[in-house]
C-alpha cells in the first residue's frame, strides 16, 4: 500500500493547491464539480491527495482537448 496516496489535505492546503476560495470549493462540491472531503468527525474534514490530483488531471485533460 502506498501511504502517500492516503495523505489527507486540509481546507487551507486545498485552497492553496487549487487557488480557489473556500466558498468556491463549497459551491463546486454542491454542483458535483469538485471532490467531496472525508468527514473526520466534529468540524474536521480532509481530502485525499489522490482525489485532488485526479481532479487536477481531469482539468488538464479537458483543457488540452480544447486546444
């Protein structure tokens, strides 16, 4: 098992990686256009690195197809 693929990212890390605001991410989650976070209990949520990487790769693929 590749443990680096199981690492979780916080809100702050996801906003820094994507350059999207928290509000934009929340809206895109509702629209099913962004990966949902895992509920870690209480007010704690986190995204799997793999999910964010896949989302970015999908955007790059769509962007390249439009060229």
